[in-house]
């Protein structure tokens, strides 16, 4: 008589081993010279060289992809959502001036499918290569009973380093500074609960329907799965070329809920909404749900994924540096005296 087994309970050790083998090449493709060892150890090893710094500060960040994972599941496309995960973490690090060093991921699934895992990790590895950080560890967990087959969650953790004297704290922000916006072509990874309600529940569309009434429109699924831009390398380049007073990553809460975090108690930001055009998906969703401008601004980034705050005298150079890095940066407003609030001029 055969006794009970782990596999009978819904967990396949063999599938886990196959998944690890499937992702090894993607993981190794992200390694920096500081990485020690290989995939499969009990912990990721990274040789940090303190001699490169006078007073190094380690900066850490953790995040997930939220309900964008549900869209990926509906479409059956998992090879780019890992880029979103990396972006959410490393672009927080760079807001404090940090260089991303290494990254770890955690994937939980209802049923472990090595092909599914390989697609997810390939996206994470792609994001790490874009950010210049190493994927040095992670975890895969099969949760039968608490998650259905096909369900998954994806979270990550990043560590970076910055010289203490170059750390961005927002203390240098002053009236007269210029706000430089970096464009974001899609929804990024925030506001998907509202986006899914508008597109699927209210508009009644499927992931294969056109995102808007245009013969050349992308499908809803393709539009909602546009991977997040990773801004960290461009911001690091900007820090090397001009004086930067602050950087704000525009995620959940939009511009009002993120730019205010770097203003301090003595400054306000005046943002000119006419200085850039919303990506079409936002106007479409606003019309579907008769969503107010204020609500849209509080939920979505509306096409601006990062804001750099720089002295007015270097604003033009800052824009040139960012455009050289591949971003169509533009001035979107100014800093004025105030109490830490973001205002829109229209």
C-alpha cells in the first residue's frame, strides 16, 4: 500500500527542479562581476566593494505588480510582467540616488508549471539587465488549495547603494526649481483595479477587443500589458551630469501622491497638465467611466512615470541628458513656496 505523498497534496518537487533548471540561463545573464557563486545556493552572494565609497548607504525597496498579474493571466502572456516588477523596485531606489546592485524575486503559484515560471523569470531577468542589477536569488512556491492552477503572484526586492553625500533627500528643493517629466507609454503597474473595472466590467470588453474605436488600435490585453519603462539608468546618468535636487517615481497615487513626498514643508509644485498629452488609454478609460480629472490624477500617472526636480539654470541640459538616454523628457512645471502640496494649473 502506497502512503500519502507531497505530489498527491498538490506539490510537485520534480516540477520545481525542472523550473530551476529552466531559468538558470536567464538568471546568469544578469550577473555582475560582484556576484559570487551560482544559482541554487541558500542565499545570493554579492561582493560589495566598500573602497569605491567614502560613506556608502545601502538602499532597499520591495514591491509587486498588483492586479496587472490578472491581466497577464487572462492574456496568457507572462514574458514581460517581470520587467514591471523590476521597474517598481529599482526606480524607487534611484529616487534616493542609489545605483541598483542586486534583485531577488518571489513567485507563488497554484500549480507549478516550469514553462510558466521560465516566462516570468525571463521578464525579471530582462528588467535586471535593463537596470544593470544582478538577479542573485529568488523563491518559487506552489500553493495548492490557497491558489487555483494558473493563479500566481509576483513580488521582488532590490538593494542599491549611494554615497551619503550624494543621497537625494528633497532637502535641496527650492522655489524656482523646474520639474522635468519622463514619459510613460502605458499604465505602468498602478491603478489596475480601476482600469480592469472600467475596461472589463463597465465597457464589457475582453482582452482581445480593440482598446478603443480605431482600426489600428491595439487590443485591450496588449495595451494593458505594455511593460513599464525602467528609468534608473537614465536618472543615474542625469545625476552624473547636472545638479539634481530630487526625483519622484510616479506610481500609485499619481503625481499628487508622489511628487509631494520630495517637496518638504516649504515648497509646493505647480504642474502644467497641458505640457504633455495623456496616452490614449487614459482618455478612453476616463470617458468609459465619466471619471473626473482629479480622480484620474490620484490613481494613474497619466503618461509621466518619473519627475526630476532640478535648478532652473540646468533644466535645458537635464532635458538633453535624458533625451540622450532615450526619454522624451520635458518641463512640466515649477516649484513655488508653499506647504508640500502639488497643484495643477488647469
